[in-house]
């Protein structure tokens, strides 16, 4: 490999993060020393940038910020740790380990994320190394859970739903392994591995054959969907694959490129984008397509302006034809024409399902992915008790829910009893709107949050639910998502109803996303608080209840009824 990401075609000055990466000697920087500093619970900004590649972010408890400031104390620094597993599949012992370290080192809760990973919050600096070691002892990893690399590869979380699902999951795991960073820095810093490299001059091809010494310009995301479910929101991914199944066999994948959600309020140069389908590849070609696509973004992505560094902008700026040609050149062959496919939803399907191998899977509703014990709902304890007797696996869904997977017929009764004993639920007693809801973490941990999200959406839903009941829409599947800022972590721009935080208690309200995650929504009202949200939503829900056509989804209705205009691609999002 040439050292071409040091010589990006982009001649503008590189951003400071590029310099930090370049100087870091394959993600080492000063991290090993910094972690030992006994004086402060924080780490310097340069090292914090590198920490992300190792799966952790420095945060502070924002609920305590003002008070600590008044008392002239340093902020309550703490670290978020993201633990990834391709397709979100983990074993019961791994679950038990996550449970234990959440109690021992973090804030006693586990957060299931929108990309099928785990997050722990509240780990203090001096416990980080021990925590990461214990994660690795359980054969899980935090490496590349964050940072300018390929992130957790998403995949429909039902490997045993059919043989094809299992095969697709295997491909997701292989793509994920193939794109893992190869630097030994992670082992050296966290696992006390032998120090193998001291020199910046060492051969990039040997150290990081795919990424090179400055890694990617920005994060990169891959998801694989198995129609008719688009639970992974394939059109939100930088690179997506849509499994093509003919006569019960996996023929290959349609390839999608250039999706992404993040934007900045009021800055039309930033926008969410839906990915485009560019062709078809066979299963054996998927790794090559993934690798070459990543290298194109490595070489052509914008390294000067980080806001503009995502792959969606590389594609939009240079054109899809340019990308397809570049990809064909690097592959040495051309993608075939895309095959037909059909998605009919992007949410999860709850309750028991029997897989092709005779095993059972139970999808639990977990509100916004937060696993904790509350006074009258011992969710964390219930799952721990299940993990102790469960012989199958756990699967984190792309909608922040959890599947108790591969349950034997012999075990099913015992697991059902535990589900009942702890009141764990498939969400059937909730409105279908709540079952199709997602909210990002936001306050108090997320440093970028402008408004509440995870802590507020359930309360807002409590107020929307009676309207749904009154309108007779309680069982109507409508996708609703909320985020505390426009970075889009719960993929709100694809929801039929979305709220994106602007300021404390204020949200922009969006309508009209596609029910199958195939269309962006559009701004309906700006900067509104709860009262106006409810006042705005009520007449639309009643109108929908009265005048919707047969099987017309809410997102389609609001466009037909003229509440918002249809958005066909991201460039139209702000217009
Ligand atoms: Fe995200 C940054 C949480 C999925 C777009 N995201 C963050 C940070 C790390 C805040 C920060 O940079 O300081 C958040 C940590 C909050 C906390 O306290 O835990 C955060 N993102 C999350 C999670 C946990 C949300 C959740 O509630 O589940 C998701 C973890 C995924 C994982 O396991 O890997 C999460 N983030 C997403 C998604 C959805 C997806 O990937 O399918 C997106 C939109 C898709 C995309 O990337 O375009 C997303 N997160 C962002 C962005 C905007 C990137 C951009 O293009 O501009 C940021 C900000 C940034 O990178 O600068 C961000
Ligand atoms: Fe934080 Fe914004 Fe992501 Fe929510 S969407 S977790 S507020 S970065």
C-alpha cells in the first residue's frame, strides 16, 4: 500500500486531529503515562482524542457541573466505555461480566446502543485499565468502538431466524474483523502487552495495512440488512449491504453508500443523507468491497474540516459515478446491477419467534436501551438471573432492545418463568408508538447534548399515549425518535415523528420519515417546548386516524396531507 493517506488529494491544511493522529505513533500518544497521573481525574485533550479509538470518551456529570464550578472543584470527570460485538451477539457469561463491571466500576447501569454495542458510564480514570482488561478477559473489546475507524458492524440480530440470517451474521463478523485496527497500542496500553514499536518511521503497511498512520478522516459505519427488515437502518450507514435471498439462499448483497445522520442546526452545508444503492456483489466479494470503500474514504475524505469529513460528503462532492469508477478500479472488477428487494419496517419485532434450528428467541422491550433496577422493575436483576441459566445467547438489537436468543425448548419454560417473575416485557401493554421509540443518551453524560432525550422521551410519551388511545391509534406502528442534539445518534432523521434538541426543554419537530427507514423527515416546527409539541401533534394524529388510507403509514400521510414536503435526499433537508 502506498502511504497515500499522508498525501491526501485534499490539499487544504489538515485539522488538528489529523496532527494528533499522525504524531500518536499508531494511537499510543501519551496515554500510558497520562493514565497514571494521580493529580487529576481528567486527561489532556490530545490523549482524549486518541482514547476514542480505544473505545472511551472523557465526560463529566453535567448535572453536577454548575455546583462543582461554584465550589471551585474540577468537573466530575468520568469516562464512558463502549464495548462492541459485531451484530450485537454475546454469550451469557459475557452478559454476566458486563453486569458485574457495570456494578463494580461504572454507574450500575448498562446502556444498549443504537449500533448494538454496550455503553458503561461513570468509570473513573483510575479504574479504566482494570475495566478494559476485564472486558477483554471476557473476549469482548472496546478497540475501535469510537474514533476515526470502522465502528461496530451492524447486522440483523436474529442469526438463527433462518440459515440465511446465520450466514449473513457470519459475513458481518468477518467484515468487522477484517477492518479492525491492527495497532499493538491497545494491547500495550491496556493489556500490558509487550511494547513492539517505537518509531514513527515504521512501515505503515505492516502496522495498519488498511488505515495507515492517520487512520480515516472521520468515523465510518457499516450495516447489513436482511429484508424485509431494515432494523439496521441501512440507509443511514456510510456503507450498507442488503442481503439478497432467492429461493431461500443467500445470493449476495446490494451495496449502498453515502448515508449518515449528523448535521448542525442552521448550517445547510451539513445535512443527513440517505445512502444510494449502487450495485450487487456476491457474498465472497463483500470483504473486498468493504475494504476498498474504506480506502477510498481514507484517501479522498476531507481531512481539513471535520464537520465535512464524513463519507456522505465525499460522495456528494465528487458524485456517485466518480465513486463507482474508483471502486471498480480498486476492485479490478465491476459490481453487478442491483437486485430487487423490499423493506417493510425498521423497528424490532417483539416476543417469541421460533428459529429455523428449532430454537426460540424472545425480543424484550427495553425503554431506550437502559438496563437498570428500579424500585418496581428489577430489569437488571432479572436479566442477570436469566443469564445464569441461559444456554443460548443475547443479541442487542439496532433499536436498543434485547433478544434472549437461541433458547432450547427444554430451557424455554424456565426462562419464561423468570421473564414473568421479574415482569420483563415484550412491550405488548405499551402503545405501538412507544414500542417503536428510541432516544439517544444525551444528559447528563453526553457533552454535546443541548436538551434531554433518554430521560425525557418516556415522560413525553406518557402524555402522547392518551391522545393515541382517544384517536384509536394505540396499536398503530408509528416510529418516533428523539435526540438531544442534531448529531443524530438515535437516527431521528429517519423517523416518522422526531424531536431534535435545540436548548433545554426545546426541540425541533420533524415529520414524514419513511416507516421502513427509507426517507428522511422534514422540519415541521422549530424550537418548541412540551406544550406546543402536544398541541401540534394532537390534531395531526386525529386527522391521520380519520383520513388515512388503507395501510397508509403516518410518515406517508403527513406528506399526502400537506403537513410537510417529501424529502428525496439530504440536500433538500434544510430547504
Ligand atoms: Fe453518536 C457523538 C452516543 C450512535 C452520530 N454519540 C456521540 C457521543 C460520543 C458524544 C461525544 O462525541 O462526546 C455520544 C456519547 C453519549 C453518552 O454519554 O453516552 C454518542 N451515538 C451514541 C449512542 C450511544 C446513542 C444511543 O443512545 O445509543 C450510539 C452508540 C453507537 C455505537 O454503539 O457505536 C450512537 N451516533 C450514533 C448514530 C447512529 C448510528 O450510527 O447508526 C449516529 C448517526 C449516524 C451517523 O454517524 O451519521 C451518531 N454521534 C454521532 C455524531 C455526528 C457525526 C457526524 O456525522 O457529524 C457525533 C458527534 C461527532 O462525532 O462529532 C456523535
Ligand atoms: Fe449526545 Fe447528540 Fe448523540 Fe444525543 S444525539 S447522544 S445529545 S451527541
